[in-house]
C-alpha cells in the first residue's frame, strides 16, 4: 500500500523519528516535512477504553485524505487531535512541525489547521455572515483592512459572494457549512480538517461542500475529510479506514474499496460498482472488482 | 382504514400574499433546514392522496418541497387551511379526533433521539402509553414489546439512562417510544439521518420488519436507493404539490423530470441507462441493485473467471490489431489485458 | 417564506440611519427610552411615547408589521398586565367586587395606559435587536462596560454571552417546537389538565431542551476555540465604534421626548394637585 510510514510499527518509527527535522519560522509561512504526523498516539476519553490506540499516520502536503469509519470508530477524535482540541495521552501529534502538546504552539496550530464540524448550527457564532467569517481573523488580532479583504475573498472561494449581510440563522445547512469553511479560510490555513461536514445536510448541500473541499485542495490546501459516505471517500487521493481506534486500511480508494470481504467485515458501505460486482459473482457472472463504474461497464460489454 | 387527504392546502398564516411571492422565489435556491421548516412550514397546495392500510410509501422531494408539512398533517399536528384529512375514519378537523389519531399514527421526526427526556429508558418509552391512560400492566407489556421490536433487550437497557446509550441505541429507544403507542401507521422523517452505514442498515431493516408486521409506513428520505428498495409507492413532492405518485418503477423512469426537481434516480437505474446506451438490452427498467444484477445475469448467462479472461484477451488482441493499423485509434486504445482480474484483485485499477 | 421567523432578538438587515447608529449610542438611547417610559402615566404621555416610537420605526426602514411580528410571542406579557391592572387597581366607579378583586373604571384606565406603555416599550426594545447585529451589540455592551473591567468585571465575557444567547434564541425556539410536536405525537397534551399535570408535562419539554442546550454549548465552545478564540485580549474589533451625526440626532430626539414627557407629567401633577 502507498503509505509505508503509516504502516511502520511504532518501534521502528520511534527510532527513525529524528530523521525528520522541522524548521518552523515564526511568521508561520513555511515549514518542512509533512503537515500532520501522528506518532504512536493513544487517546482515551475516560481512561478506561481507548478511543484511539497507537495510531501512527502521516498526511502528506497537498494530499486529500479521507478518514473513514463507523460511529465510535475514533475518526472524529483524530480530527480534534489535529486541532489541539484534544491532546494525546501518549505519543505525539505534530502539525506543520509544531507539537500540539506544546501550549505555546496551540494558537498557531489552530490558525494553520482549521477544523469544520458536523453541526452547521453550532459553528455559526454570530448572527451575520460577515461577522462570522471575520471571527477567526479577529481573534488573530489582524488589522481591520486585512480582515475585510480576507473575509470577502473567503466568501468568494466558497461561492457565497453577496451573502455578507445575510443572517446565518436563515441559511440552509449547506450554506452554513460554506460560511464555516470561509471562516476558516479567512485565517489562511495550510490544512483543513472537515469532520463529517455533510452528515446533517441534504444530498445537494453535501455535494456542494465536497466540491468546495476539492477546489481548495487544488488551490494547495491539504484536506483531511472525516466521513462515512463512501462516495465522498472515493474522490480522495487516499483513504484511511479507522476501526475500533486503530487503522484498519490505508491506501488509494481503488486499493481500499475493491476489498469487498474486508469492507463487509468492517461494516462499511461499498461503492456501487463493487456491490454490483459482488452481486453478479453471487449469480455466477464473473467480473473483476473495480470501483470505477465505467470500467465495470466495459467489462460487462465484452 | 386508509389515510385520506382531500384537496388539502396549507398556507403558513403569517405570510401575506405579497410576501409569499417574495418568499417562494427564495425557495428555489435557498432551502430551509428541517428545524426551521417546523416553525415556518412550507405551503401545501391541493394535495389529494389515499394511503391504504399496510402500504409502504416513500416520500421524496428536495428540502423545502413541503414533505415535513405534509407528514405533520397525518396526525393533526398541523391542520389544513383548506380540505380535509381523514385517518382511521377520523376527520382531523375535530379537535378530539386529533387527539385520538395519535394512537393510530406515530411520527418519528428527524433525529428522534433529541426528544428523549426521562431518567430511564423504561420511563421514556412508557411516556406514550401513560398518556393514553393505560393501566400499569398494559404499559409494562407495551414497553417490553416495543423495546423487543426495536431489537433492544429490556433487561439490559430498561433501567439505564437513555443519555448514556450510543447514538444508534438512542434512536432505537426513541422509536420504541413511538411504537409503544402501538400505532397502525408509522411516519418516519429521514430515519437514517446521521447514522453510519451499519446504523443505517439496522434502522432500515427495522422499518422493513415493522412493515412486514403489517404497519403502514410513510418514510421521507433523501436516499433514492432506500426508497427504491423499500417503498411500494413513491410520492414526489415539489413546491407543495404532488408532482408524481406511483410505483418506484414508474416514478424512477422519469429520470429527466426528477433531475429538474433537483432529485436523482437510484444508482442501479442510472447504471442500467448507461449500459443500455452501450447497446446492452434490458427487458424492463430496474431500480434496485438486486434486480439489476438479475437482469445482467439473465442477459450474460453464467461466466467463469477463465471464460472472462479468455474473452478479455481476445478483445484485447483485436483492439491491438486495429490500434496498430489506425494511429487515431491508438490514442483511444484501451488495453483490456490491463483489466486482468488478477491484477485487479491485487488492487491495481483506479 | 421566512417572514414568520421574525421573532424578538432577530436582526433585520436594512440600510437605515438607525442601523448605522453606533451600538453604544443605540443602547444608551434605548435605556433612556425604557426609563423615561415610566413617565408616561396618562394618555398624553402614552401618545408622546407612541409618536416617538413610530418615528424610530420609520427611521429604521423596517415595516411596522415586522416589528409587530417580532414582539408577537411576547404579547402574553401585555395580557398579563391588563388582567393585573383591571383586578388590582381600585379607583373611580366600582363595577364589580369580589374579595380582593375589584373591577373599577380606574382599573380599566390604568390597564389601558399600562398595556400601551408596556407594548410600546416592547416595540422599542425589539427595534434595538432588529437594527443591531449581535456582534455590534457585543461591541457596544463591552465598550460601555469597559470602565468596569478595570476593576475585574468580565465585560467582554458578558457581552459575548449576550450576543451568543441572542444568536441561539431562534435555534432554541425551533427545537422547542420540534420537541413539543414530537411529544404531542406521543399523546402528550400541554394545554389541558390541572396545574400539577401541566407542570409535570414541562419535564418532557424542558429536559430535551436542556440536553440540546448543553450539546450546543459544548460544540459551540469547541468551534470557537478551534477558531483561535481566547477572550478579548489581542482581539481585533472590526467595527470601530465611532459616534456620528446619526447618533447625535438620536440623542437630540430622545432628549426632546424626555423633556416632553416630563412637562406633561408635571402638568398632570400640577392640575390634579397631589404629589406623584
């Protein structure tokens, strides 16, 4: 599978840890190495059962990674660890070369690694769209002019031009999520973590958010999408499947999703093409597994 | 007895005609969240439907089409400004009937677990039966029965606080609270919303089981697959009117119209249409994955791996020849041998 | 479509002199208005109050109907005032008498004046929230309370909490309605039975609402934290507060109103000849 770092055992990883050197400049513009590194991270809510156990995972720069898993698999915990909302019980989370457990870095980490949550309502802090988008930059203490520019630019990037003076309350769920993303973009992040952004939206709103996330990725933002929708994960560069607090699978969507039996075991959805292939094989019609519907059609038309 | 809507219109009373015009324009691009739809319900316009006992009806329509308003008419939470709703022979224009009908019709709103309130599961599920004024033995029987129906073990959960259960279990408890009313009709608004694939499958199976037990089921869903695979009848709502009403086959054959309404068609139907364009012949339209697989299997007959590979190699060789002869075709050259099953299973194809 | 959504605490977007006012000025003017409304004890006083309220609504470019809609849910306060006055004030001709309850002509007069006054005060208060975004309100309150923060008073926190409370008011109202309908679907009745039964019925209504409030609070605090919120320190105030022409005009108008009310009030006490 593609990501060897993630699959390395923790013992090897620990000895090699020093191989990656980070240079962090205080102006925050540049860093070396990978944007997110989980090194043997364990996290527990109640000190009894581990929500995450011994996770080692590296997200590469510019990558679009989908983190997939059922409810309670620990996937959302991953996102909150990146944003320093949670700190690991053991192991380290390094974001843009900064360790989340270092209190002095927390502010900078949150600026550079934005987090979009599931519930659109709970992210609208103010009643006017423009105020909400400005909330982050205001906390950063940026000059008023810069805030105005960034807010306008961010709203444009998520396709919400002209909504500045609208009330957040009266927006649809999908529009609220876009505003939430704009609020993070206004802080000029290098990475965005989307924690089930579409779970509470209708299909149209969900599609819109996913489209925006891909546009951002093309513009150079590293994207981590936490989801249980397979159609969203199919569009990622890389899929990491989390199960019971551990990484169960890691690879390209094609590598992960053709594994019919394994996905069934993990009680995850499968792409349509894989499900159809499985159903055809049950009926004695052999076709190779693929996640690509066009390929499947070609195989059927042979 | 059936559920009957006779020329039901509903108009949210705060809205004057002038303002309504302004509002309806917004509806197209800008949709309400479902919670808002409760306070400012979408209008309904001349709805005439009859749902016979035991039917499984799927309601589709994009956000703001009036689905939520419609279902709240079934148990009298909202009353039509024009027309009549008759459920179990009760005319819901009568206040007393609106109370009676709640025995017969249970409604599960979106995220029903957010209505849980009691300190124990037992107490919460018994809320409905107690409101009906039943004696304690009957209440107890119903609570046990309802929990069993949703697949929860009474002894394990009854004394627990509903707030300490997992999300999926909370939803089951909420559904049990509705089933404890022993309704004949179950109305579900997006029962799978927010659940993971396993939770969705479990909930869908539960709904299916309840329907098999004889309940009339009305299910609002965004998922065309869920509707296609379960409903016997599909209602399509748009701008507060019934745009389509028929068997899934009939409704989903109108792919173009559905798309114009911002709705989709089931993936199986979509796939079938694309296959048909490639010259694959089907006898009849399908809308579920199983039917599609059956139709394809019927057409292709059994085919082993070896046969497939031989065919693939043959086609590949033929294409190779044409490709070499024609430089133009070379560009579009699709090497079928790369589609080799062995490499595929190793996960090489994207 | 969302016109029914006009409720108390909501912001109504428009470009008007009132909208453009400095939130601090607006808060002070509103405060003066509220306090001076107490001076309106007769029909003339109420009329003055009404005229100035209408001027303010007019200047805000908000349709009267919208303002009315926003206070509609609070009308029960008015009904309560009417009942209270009709029964408790005992002046002039007595029409009906039973124990401590008396219906008199004076009671009616009081009821009418009181109701109009409270109604107008609601209009005024509603106008404040209709023309001021929650953030402006936050900034305004914070700035007005700023002198107190020097002695350790959490003026920023209080301002922020007020703003968030206003922001979530409609969300809670939606959820409240949804929970009520869900419980009604389970056979609950909220408008029947004895006081005890009704009070009991509040549990299935309020308990989920509290649970939801906690959930919102939890998620909101995380969302704020993840967007680098860390109190007022080092936080930019986008809306630089600056009093302008509009604000001075508003102060002038409210002063005129207060003076008029005082004059009328003095005349009444003068004419009738008994101390206020």
